[in-house]
C-alpha cells in the first residue's frame, strides 16, 4: 500500500497537480476572494515577448500554446496590426473604455473578487469596471446581435477551478498596447485556480475563426495582496488625463491606505 501511495504521489507531482485545496465559501465552493495583482505586468504592453525600451516594460510572452508563443493570426491580420501600430491612440483602453476579456486580467492595477451563492463578482480598480459572473444560471444567453465591451460571462466550477465562458464581446478592444486587436466573434474560456493561499493561476483560451488559424492559450499567475487595510481605490479614467504617473507612490503619489503600493 505504501509503495502504491508513493507511486501515486510521484505521478501527481509529475502531472503538475497540487494537493492544495482553497478555503471554502458558505456554499462550499473554492474561495477566490481577496485583492489580486497580475504577475504578468509586462503583458499590458505586449502579450508576446518584447524588449524593454523607453516607456515600455519588457517581458516574456504569456502565450503557452502554440509552442512558438506567437498569436496565430490569419495572414491578412498582420497587415492590419502593423497599420494599427502606427496610430496606437486608437487603443480603446487609452480612451477609458473597458479593457475586454482577457485583457482585464493582466491590466495594470489590481482587482477584487467577492463571492456569494451562485455568483462571482470581479471589480478591477481601473475605469469603474466590474464583472458579474453567475455560476448556476441556465437562462438563455444574450443574442449574438448584442455586443458589449466585456461581453457576457457565464461561469461554472470544475473542481478547484472557476471556468468562465465569455461571448458577445464587441470587437473594439485590443489585447495590449501593441495593437493586437480583436473581432466581435471572439470566444474566450477563462480558468481561475487558486493554487496557494496567495496565488491564483490564470489561463484563457481564445478562439476566433474570423481572425486566428487555431485556438490559442495564455497563462500566468496572479498574486493576492496581504497587507492589512489594503483597499481598492476609485480610479476614474478621463480621456486625455495626464496625471496618471502621479497616481503611484513610486512617482510621488501618496501612500495608499494600509501602507500598500501600486
């Protein structure tokens, strides 16, 4: 029996699975509650690998599939992206529009998760955004003609993982500041798994036959804020705002309640 248990434990470790179990909510579901910050900060500039340059934080690709870690665009899309990069001011997020999915998961600043029976609520600090994700709603989904910046999210629990199916995005959002654009037929499936007390693992698979040659996946970890008294602030975005640099303590802004930094 002991030998069998050793073999099972070794196989579990080799497969990347963890014995960690998240704390439970009142309804017995994994608790994802807390304030969280992406560990893929550089993806805000470009989700593919890119070097550091003036005003750009360099970093690795967050794409884990395909193996080359590149977005599998159809051939026509490369020309459009190149053109968009010549007028990056068209990035909707630069005009204070919602970031879209999955970009909101790795956008700068943090987000708070709250849960109640049959519902997960995500509240990013930026742009007054929020996401209401029902987890046991079998009602009809929005008609294909109804498009939203963040689309419609429906969730369900797969063991320790919150799986969120996102449709009905409006195709006006970008994935980053590098003009990786989207269309209104984008379908995203997100997976949020709490793998440690202070860590969420995030994955998102993107599928869009109008834009990509195949489905592809991004993945990264998200850190939980543990400083006592830390809170999400009101961050009102105004188009043309030039004072954003002073919002962070590192650039001379005031320290946040609880002593935390952005």
